[in-house]
């Protein structure tokens, strides 16, 4: 399961792009904490610590300390500069560890097929939408492809999943297969409606910090 990391957050009283730029120059990332029918909290966190939590520790859930008070939050959205190097804003959503959440999880292939039969590896899904308790978000969905054979693809329904984890894609969807060169790959089947995940990826356009300030509960 993905680990939880504790970070300290400092309240911020100023908003807008100028204040956000100043914070980033100080090694801080402006952020908003929202949800659970509580007032939005405008905070900042250490950019280096958050970057380590996301890139190295693969954290999806944080214990955020605000004025000494812990808040369990899901990293709902991270906005990056156009180079994908500097975080410019983060959205944290308050959650309970037993609460069900919908997120995307990477698919991790393990080993290599013993025999390919002339086929090449085709992986229609590199990530999967899952529903699970906040405290049980898997770091990845691991698939051993040692016995993968031509004509015998691995479907969603055949995956071995951690306890409490449900994949939202169709059970008949092919996750990985061997196919002969020149054969069209199997089309991916969409996940259930409402399975929108958090976004943790570079953004081409810089988001205005004021939009986060206006986020509704």
C-alpha cells in the first residue's frame, strides 16, 4: 500500500500570483485544504519535502499538520510549471482513512514471458481507476507476466488485487497481452462514470492561485 507521510503546513494570509511567486522563491508551495464541510484553509508547504513525498515515497495520503493540528488529506491535484520541475500549487482534500476514494494507480509488470510465440507485448492499460479505502491505496497493481501466452491475455477480472480494492474498468478489459505484429491492439474500455482521479502531472498552463482560493467546499 502507498505510505502516508507527515508534513507541516503554514497558514497563509495573502493570495494572488505575486504572493505565490514570493512563496515559491522561499522554497514553499501554496496550497489549499478543502472538504468535509469545513472552511477552506490556505496554506503553504515545503516544496522539497512535498516533492520527496510524491516522487520518491510515492505518497498519495498525507498527515498535514496545520498549527499543530493534524489533518488527513488526499493529494487531489498538483500543478507544475511548464517544464514539470517546479510545483506551483497543490490541492489537498480532507478525508477519513476509512473513506472510499477513487484514484488512478499505475500498472506494474513483473518478469518476462517464458515464451512469446512470436508475439510482442501490448499493454492497453498503464494505469487503472480504482476505488478503495483511503488508507489502502495501493502503490501499484502488480502483474506477473511470466506465464503470459499468445492468445491468452490478462483481463481486469483476472487481476490479483489488494484487499478492499476494486478496479473500475470493465472486467472484460484486456490489461496486457501478447499479439502478433501487425494485429491491431485491443481498445481500452472506459472506466465507470464518476471515476475521475486526482491529477499529479505537469501542467502546460500556469494556474492562477486565486482560483484555488475560490474553490467551493
